C-alpha cells in the first residue's frame, strides 16, 4: 500500500483553478475542524505565529481528516529535525518561512525526502504518516506525496527568487507581503507602489519557472493584484480574525437590537 495521495499537490500540478485557504492559528482541534469544514480548499495550521507545537499540530491533523480542506503546516523554522517530526505525524505539505537562498531551499527539499535524494530519517512507522506502520510501502512512496512551499518575504529572497524557484524539490512559493514590506522599510504596510510592484514581479517569475505562486493577504487591492497576476493558491484571513470580528459584531448587535433586527443578523442558533 502506498502513501496517501496529496490532493493539494495534485491540484496545484493540474492547475484546477484558484485554491482558497484560511490561516488557522488558534491551536485548537475543535476550531481547526470547524474551519476545515467551512468549504475552503486548504487550511494553514500555523506554528510560526500561532502557539502550536508537535502534539497540538498532530491533534489538529487528526481532527480535520473527514473534511476536504487539505491541511498545510507552517513550521516556525526550517530545521530538518522539526520537519521530520511534522512529516511523521502525518503532515504532507509544509510551508517554511523566510526562504532566502537556493542553498537553504535545497536543504529544506532534502529534509522532506528520504535518501538517496534527501536526508529524512527512517522512523515514520512510529507515527500517523504510515498509519503507525500499517502502510507497508510508505517510505518507498512518501517522497512523491510531500509538498514543500517556501515563503519569500524579504529583500534577499526577492534577490534570489530565480535560484530558489529553480531548486529541485521546491513545489510552490507563497509570498508574504507584510514581512516583505517591513524588510523594504514600509513597516508592514504592503499597499504601496514599490511593494505591490515587487509582489507582481515575484508572481511572474514564479509562474515563468513553472511553479505555483501563492499569497496570504486580506487587503482588497492586493487580492485583486494577486488574482490578476495569476496566483494559484491564496488565503485572505485567519480564524483569529473571524472570531474576533464575529464576537465584536455580536456584542454590538446585542447592545443595539434594532440594528440587528434590521440587518437580519443572527447567532445561527435557536438555543442551547
């Protein structure tokens, strides 16, 4: 029996249209499962800025399995030992922040894959990835199903984009406009001409290399630019934003029931 097919990677390769996603940073299996069932093509379990660790990520991966949304895991750093743990618990698609050189990209690509191409250690039979040893051909077939998404979000990454996207084993690139704008001197404000031009240039270079380009942005102008330029996967929000905004909206409605009545707003529940 081979490793499970990575449907997210397959969809990127087959160009099935824009894949919509949601950042999941609450580090909770219940909220991850709710978000995975909302209709997105993928969710991003965030361990860079979300308070996640390996056991929490494993619990969320298990919680979302019955839904079609593919779980991408963003690690805080691209350390081979951490990549190995994330793969062994069942993650198939990993996103690594701040990829800045071809040498770094090569190490990441090798860390996701077994010898002879890579350096991943042989121990997946201890974890979910191989169904705890029940997938007999896991090690022989896993390399085809892992997916590496590198993030370009710095001036150095922009400078080296051609070499990064040409690296064997780098499957896709996600652009981080906020960090990129900060590194360019704009304090995280991405809606300025220089940053937007850089983002558009990056998308063009990534596409020209035959790799899928993605982006995370909630700004309407950047969303429009990214769609126009041809990104293949995109996230426009986070579970934390959704919860914070919905909670604030409900509180406002309860203080002003006339507004809630006119808008037809509802909590979605008839009682508990």
